[in-house]
C-alpha cells in the first residue's frame, strides 16, 4: 500500500442556492484522488476538506484546479503540516481529522464582530480595482477613533473599535 499524504483544501465562497447540493458536488469532483473517502466541514462562507491520497502535491493540485475551476471563487490547497493549530468545535474537528488526531486545539475564540470586520476588509482589498499593497489590518489610532466618533457618532463604532477605545483609555 502506498504512503498516504494528507492535504487540506480551504474553499472560500459565498455559497448560494441549494447548500445541500454543495456537500455532494465538491467532494464528488475530488473523490478520484482518494480511496473513496473525503472528510469535510462547511458553513456560509466556505468549506474545509481533508483529503488523504497516495498522490503527490503536483497531481493533487492539477486535479483540484481542473475540477473546481468555475465552481468556486477561491481556494487554498496545502499539504497538511506536522504542526497545526485549529480552532473549531470538537465534533467538527473529530469529523474532519478523526478521533485520534494529534492536532493542537487553539484556545483563542474570536468574536464574530472581529471576524466580520477582518473579512470585510480582506474582501474589499481583494476586489479593489487598484490594490496598492498586500492587505494588512492595522489597529486604529486614538485620533482616528475620536475623528470617527466626531464624524459618525459613538454608536457607529464597531465592537472592535469600541474595544480599542477602551484599551486606549486604560493606558
């Protein structure tokens, strides 16, 4: 039996229409890479697939590109690293990586507002007509927060911006 390599495929998309169909379409298109099993989890904005295969990265990359072209907006394919940290519910992690996984479970739990803020900024930069530089999230300065309050009012600050304002007030 050939040695199996493990790959993680992160798909980012705004899945529309019949989401139940999603759980069939994408894994079925990649099934020929495996012994007949693909593990995955998915949500509103994407899907993570765990693929064990005897094929090397070059072949896996070629099949994924061919099968997913035009089906998803974007994806990231990586060979599973030895060191990995994951944050997700236990049942999802066990379903994706198996009950005996040796993956470090991260303890950081982001607030939904922070993730929404980061996601919005990333998507704005990706789809910008003239991206100037690679995206980086910068902490707002105290002056920029005060300017925004003056211009838009305190209630229009995001939770992240309110947290930053509180951080500045404790200094």
